[in-house]
C-alpha cells in the first residue's frame, strides 16, 4: 500500500523549513529563527530543476503536479514510473492504480477482486462466497472475509484487523490521501481531517493507543503540541509507524 507516503513526507525533519515559511508568512513569533537554505530550496517530495528554475514533484514523493504544489496520489494509487526504468524526470505526471486495483469512472482505485468491497447492509448482499461477511463502517457496510490471522489472509490491499472477535479483513481507509483544502473536502469518507501544511491531503482521525482505524503499516500517533502551529493539527492522526515521534 502506498496511500500513506504523503504522511511520511509531512513528518520528516526537512518539512520544518516549510513550517517556518508558514510562520513567517503570518508574522507569528519564532519565525526569525528560520533561515533560507539555497541548497535545500524545495519542499520534501520536490527537486529543483535548474533548467526551468522550478521545484518539481518527484516520483518518490508519490504525488503529481497540481495548481498549488504537489498533489498526493489517492489511496491504492502510485505515481507512474519512468518508462523502462529510465530517468525519473521523464516519468508521466499522473497517478495509476496499485497492483490488484482498477480505476473507476470517478478516478478512484477499487479492488479488482470480484465481490470484495461491494456495498452491503447484511451478508445476504455479498454475492462472492469468499467475501460473505458484511463489515459495517462509519460510511456504510462493505463485503469482506472474516477469520483472518495475518494480512496474508486478505486480498486487494486489505489488512487483517485482529482487534475484535471475529477478526476480519479491513478495507484501507476510504479517502486517505485525497487532495483537500478544508475538512469539508474530506467529508463523507473515513479520513475526515484535512492536513493543510504542505500536504493538503485527507488523514484519518484516531484515538491514541487504538490503531484500528489506521491502514496496515500505520499507527495512531498522538502528535506533540507545537506552540502557535498546534491548531493546524488534529490531536491524533494515523501516520506511518516509523514517523510517529516519541
């Protein structure tokens, strides 16, 4: 799964320079300690193109060029690789579906496994015998399988949720990584918080100590309070396990 790469970038140390720019723009205290570094003039996920004099989005950032900076690929998507493994700068500036997923007419990537993830209200709505369990979520039910022990027992990028009984294969959080400018852009999904520092992407709210809302490889991180900027963050969000401070 690659939907959480935007969070990995957001919590990396180089992003502190972007926070400094935000503070300076609003004239808030502490900005005087932020210095311009000509050797690191671009934000994380970008590289400086000397020919155009611009910062461009990289393939490794898993994002594409938008009207106002890099736009992260949606859940179950990744940036197109360079043709034949060639120069990354020549890679198509577009997002494509991960293996095992297919693009819908709305641009979302859904499981290519027939019956997995179909909407449901009861198990009777699930037509594939392999996915007869209707798991309810905050935005409706979906067909999946239960009784898993590890992620290897799950298909289509689903992960094994062992927090309850029975265990079941959990769908990746709907909406995670979707581009946004306010929380309203994330409404109706499972990723209801819009991270507005650089990434401008929907993230999953959670309760510290409970990783069940998070995708595989993520944990619920209780973000430290940061003076002035703390209001820009939700108190706890699902982030890659290796990026949670503390």
